[in-house]
C-alpha cells in the first residue's frame, strides 16, 4: 500500500494541507520501509518520524481550533489523543518486535483511520476557520 496526498484529502486550509502533505509522505515512507523489510535502523527512523510529526501537526491543528473557537474542539482533541496513543503503541511494537505482516496490517489500519479523520473531521475545522475570516 502506498500513500499519496490526493484531492479528496484537501481541506482548503493551507497550513493544515501542507502539514498533511508531509504527514502522508511520512506514512508512505514508513509503510514502504516496513512492507519491504528494509533495515531495522531505517524502519525505526521512519516510524519515529511519523509518530513525532503526527504529534507536532496535531498540536498546530489544536492551536488553530483554539484560536478560532472551534465548537467541537474537545471531541477532536480526544480523537487526536487516542490516535497518538495507538500510533505510539504500533511504533513501539515495530521497534521491539520488528516488521511483520501483522505490523503491516496494524499500521495500515492506523493510517486509514487517519485518512478518514482528515476527510471528515479536519475538513470541518478548515471550513470553520474559513467562515471566521
Ligand atoms: Fe485532526
């Protein structure tokens, strides 16, 4: 499975979209490394970058919600928190047990949840921010 920043993921907010572009590239890099059984060091580096960048991006997105008084901020932050916890668990499993087909499935599941979140929830933030301007 390869990941690309496609039209259906565009929210219309330039900050969110540019960070999502980096995030999806990070997901693709991690997945390529894991599914192609690249070296341990390379796998760990890409999965760590994915987990770290996810946190950085979520922080920025939450700041944007705070500034614009986004009404659904509590639920959105809660989703971010749960996602980070699950992604870090996957990253930890991959780091300790190595890449396996089970891990490929687990990571695929995490990334597809993130893409769905972008398509639905993040588009709502972008719309809200645009309406505030
Ligand atoms: Fe989000």
